């Protein structure tokens, strides 16, 4: 499923539009971003939470990206990997293979990391996205957490 400015409830259209513009800017996309299987929640304060759960391929663990836009001062981006069971090889029908999150440079985890590093290093991109600073607050094989500090309206 893709999210675009047409896919939104009318009562929250301003915040959802702002959210879509910001996330499209940060992920260097056009107005359309393809996050298959995503969930977009809009809070009563009209803030957005994007949760994207993807199995990736058999070389990588599963991945959940959570983009929490609920704090007016910062955005919390959580990139979590989880163990997944992979289909057994038909040559060895009684085997079970579980892919554990032990690598941080695979699939979606790498995409999120590279995107946050781009945002950290590119002041033009940060300004366009309304982000003052980028800080990684947690980095383990299972989870990375980034805080994107917003530009205050009086700073803009």
C-alpha cells in the first residue's frame, strides 16, 4: 500500500499532509511513498504515527519502522529488528531456520540508518524537513532509536 495526500481523513488533512511532506523529504521521495503493509495512526492531537512491518528477505531479520510524530519538540524514529522463521529447505524437511537480528547492515535497518545519516550530514535536507538536529539515542542489533529535533517556529 502506498500513502499519498489523497489517502487521508478530511478532519486531519493538514497534519497528515505536513507529515507526508516531511517523511517524503527525509526519505528523498516524491509525494508518493510505498510502505507495503503500513499503518498510519492519527492521534486526537492530529499527530501521526507510522508503523511499518516488513519481513524483508531470507538473509535479514524482520523489521518494524515506527515514526512517532506525537511530540511537538521532536520526532522519534525507532528501527527494530525481530526474529523470524524461514521456510525449511525441501532437501531437509525437518529443519527449522530462525533468522535472528544480529546484523545492523542489512535490508530495512540499513536503509533507515543511511537515511538518518543523510539527514544528519545534509543541512539543506534538514532545513527542508524542518529538522534542527539528528541524534541516535540507542543502537543495538535489535533496535536503533533516533530523535529528530524539530525547528521551532520562531527559529524558522
